[in-house]
């Protein structure tokens, strides 16, 4: 059986992480390691993690001497892992006991795959849990632009359908993908994964996650990026996507043209949405200014 690594980046999560650790260690796939990357926590996270590692040899605990930032802590967990396959997990997530084994089944069925996703139950701030089935096979296409187009479509549809950042990947090809600390980096990374190879999908709920909406300004502070990026998030995002497409040696010139065109379409759609929202806001402001 292949070694599967699960990466758990954490910062000050002493009140949250024990439950997710138990769900990871409760997998029905035996050859497993849990890599905890502690981003210089200041609460009792270190003591708890060292205790969990002492209880189970599958737990690998690493503590950053300094806080390296949210993205670098995620990347660090991936680089510390030894498994042929890898999956991130959030510090307040939960994995079904067969999450890893069902992902491996999909990899065995199609050796071309670099990533396997599943359905996920998302619980919002209001306590309501939602999921949305995904039935398309576009990500299995051998054409990277078809996969890219599908990812761009989903970015404008719903986060409930697929979350590639919390799927299972073949670690070796994925660890080489460059990541830049920026707003909407998760969406940029998803498009890079789509270009890297075909994906599979398990149409079962194999994980639970908590989700909340955060404004670009709040996300900029969390990521420690300049606040001005919040005003140009879509432009910067699409520019990075185009840069990655143009630098890809795996794409033909015809595929590059098609990919850039699809990114341009997504940019135009989002700009129209922004313009519509601003127009509505101006109408409301003008209405409020009218004497009654």
C-alpha cells in the first residue's frame, strides 16, 4: 500500500485540532502519516501536538521557529511530507474513515490522474450545512484547456461543488507547482492544478469543512499582502493565470491562445459583476439622498 500523507497547517488551534487529528488517524488506510506544521503558535498547540505525536508514531510534528505566513505554512506541510499521495486538512475539518481509501481507488482506476476530489459538507457561520453534487467529467479530459475552462466556470458558479485544494494529489508533480502569496491565490492554484493533469471525483461526502465569507481587505491582512491588492484582486489574479499559461512548456501555441481567451472571458464576466454591483450601490445612495 502506498504511503499517504495528510498535511495539517495550524496556528493557535489548541481548541480545534484534536478532533481533526482523530479523524485522520481513524482512516481505514493503514500506511498513513499526519504532518502537523505549527506556525509558531502562542497558545497550547505545541504541547498538544507533541502529546499526540507521542501517542501515535504516524504523527509528525514540525514547529516553525517564526510565523512564516498562511500560504508558506501550507506549502511547508506539503514539502515535509513523504507520501506518494498527499492531502491538506484544515484545523477544524473532519475526514470520513474511508476518505483516503476512496481517493486511492480513483487513482488506481485511472493512472493519469494527478488529483481526486470528493463531495464536501460545508458548514457556514449560521450553522447551516450544505453540499452540491458535481457530475461533469470535464476534468478527466486529456486537453488541459478543457480542464482549465471547467475550473474557470466553477469559480463563477459555487464553491460547494469542488474544492481542489482539499482533494488528494500525487505529491511529486504537485509539489513543483509554484505558488505566490496574493489574494485569490487559491483560485489561481486551482487553475494551475487543472493545467497540470486530469482529475477524478468521488461523488460521496468524504469530508466536512467550515466556511465563512471574508472581504478582500480582511483576507489581505490575513495573508499579509499590501492592502491595495484588495482593489485589483481580479486583475492580479487573471494576470498570474496568464503568466502561468504563457510560461507552460506543456502547452502548444494553439492551447495557449485558447487558454488566454478563456481567462479573458472570466475577467470580463467578473468585471461586469463588479460594475453591476457598483451601479446598484450608486442607485441606493442617490435614492437615500433624495428628500422625502
